[in-house]
C-alpha cells in the first residue's frame, strides 16, 4: 500500500494485480502471492513464508530467482518432465547453469517442443493466476538451437526479473512509486 491506496500492474487481459512499493527496501513487492505451480507440482505453497523481501519484481534483474528449497523443487520437476521424453530431451547441467538439450521432431518447431515437454509455471497473485510459459522461463539462443537453459536461479529470495516481464504490460512509475 502507498499512502493507504492500492497500486496495480496489469497482465494479459488488463485485469489489475495489486503491488506495493516498500520505501525501506526500495522495491516493488507483490501483494497476496499464493502458489507457484509447475504443472501440477507446487513449487511454493500458498502459506509458505516468502521471506523478508516477499516476492518482488525487478526490471534490473535479467533473470528470476527462487530460494534454494523452491529452486530444488523446480529443477526436480523439470527433470521429471524431461524424463518423459527420453528421445527428445536430455539434462545438460553446467557451471551455475541448469540446461537441457531438446531434439525437435521434423514436424515440430523448437517452441512447440519446449511447450510440449515442459509445463507452464503458474503464479497466483491476488487470486489471479499469471502463467509463465516455458519458452519464457528458458533461454534459447535461436530457433535452430537445441540447447536451452533455465532463466531462473537459486538465491535467498523470490525475484521475478525481466524474463518474467516479457509479453506483459508492466510500467514502473517512479514518481508515483507504483507499477
């Protein structure tokens, strides 16, 4: 809340989702954040404490971040999704990177294969589900590349960075301290 008012950002259908500006932390925290779900797997439960900072959005962060416990749930769930497609998906972990090699079928594009193999990450904010497609939470060099790396890393807090903001109408109004 800012000055006892609720401030908003909008997602796909222009329905507002409440956010608040924390002057002591100098960041935009999302209010009333519920579950983070990857397909049917719960990555963050509705009642789970989101830490001192809460869940916040940061346009200065290229990637997004989850606390280590939530990150481990996410990567295990992605590995399970990949294992269901043994001829199309291989795990290729690297230094500080969590990557997969996807072999596309001739009849499918790389985007179609990624969305077929991996589930969307749904984040409940103020009772609304905001969907994050796999083609957005992974980084892919280009349509011809078969390697994709997770654009979410482990940290001590929840940060939704620029890769989460892709294809969303988000405006940071610094004068009014709202999104």
